[in-house]
C-alpha cells in the first residue's frame, strides 16, 4: 500500500492553517484527514477540567508534569500522523514548530514519508490584527513564534494568506499535488542542534 501524503502546514498561530485545512477537506477530489495539535491539546485540557475540577493541588513539580504530558501528547500526535500515512490516508498536519526539539522529533519519525512542506505566510501586522479580531488568542502569541516558525527556509510551496483567501491557498496546494512534482523540501532540512545549558 502506498503511504498517504502528509501536507505539513507551517505557520504561526493565526497565519491561517486551520482555514486552509477546512478548504482542503471541503473539496472532494482528494480526501484528507485533518490532524490539528489544537484539537489534541483541547481534548486533554477539557478532560482534566471536567474530571478533576476540585482536585487540591498536589506536591509535585508542575513544570516537570507539564513537560512529560506535553511530550507524551506530542508523541501520540506524531505517531498518529505516521500511522495514518502508513494506512494510506492523506493527512493535513496543522501544528506549530515551537522549538527545535519539536522539529527534531518530527523529523526523526517522519522524514522518510511523503511530506509536502507548505510555508503559510502572513505579516506580523496582519497577525496582530487577526489576534485582535478573533479574541481567542493572546495578543503577541504569533509574534513570539514568528522567528522560530519561519526559520525553515526550504518549502515545496508557499502561500501568503494576506494576499490569498483560504480557498485560493487550498487550490494552490491541490494544483501542486496534482502536478506530480514530488516532495523534496522537508528532506533537505537537517536536524537542529540543541544546546544543553
Ligand atoms: N487567507 C485569509 N485571509 C483573511 N483572513 C484569514 C485568512 N486565513 C485565516 N484568516 C483569519 O485569521 C484567523 C486565524 O485563522 P486560522 O484559525 O485559520 O489560523 P491558524 O493558523 O490555524 O491559527 P492557530 O494556530 O492559532 O489555531 C481567523 O479569524 C481567520 O478567519
């Protein structure tokens, strides 16, 4: 069985990844499974808030717990992407490469899979405007991610969500897939050095 295509949308918060994903899912030519890291974390947060609203704080190091929980969830996220691709499903990866370790984990597991690496671009000014208008993200979140997220300069394809609507971005991605140009950008990237302090 052929591995499913992984469409990796790389952009900061509010850059338009989920809007593009929705358009990709709505078209009927190529089926996609949408895997958003937001959904996975929201499910976890909802579970904890609903099940343990009155739990007294325990004598534990919350930073350690949060690190373990985050790592576990990310590991499930990455493995699910791999599994779906292995089963032949096309997957949209809607996530934010927040740090080098996150990228390296993803790279180790998935570099040999067919990945269409898409840069989802938007200016800092427009990102702030979107944060203000949507109201469900911290103002400045996208700015704080900007340099790290856009430090990857090899893409198969880039879309500018300030100039193109989500439908136009999705159409551009579909045209690229149908053109059979192949996917090489992600393989050209290399793992990041992680400094130990
Ligand atoms: N191409 C676009 N043109 C104009 N507005 C857009 C475009 N794409 C997204 N938006 C708007 O920007 C906001 C954020 O969009 P979206 O949720 O798709 O971003 P995101 O990258 O998935 O964000 P997050 O990572 O925070 O979930 C929404 O209010 C959306 O309507």
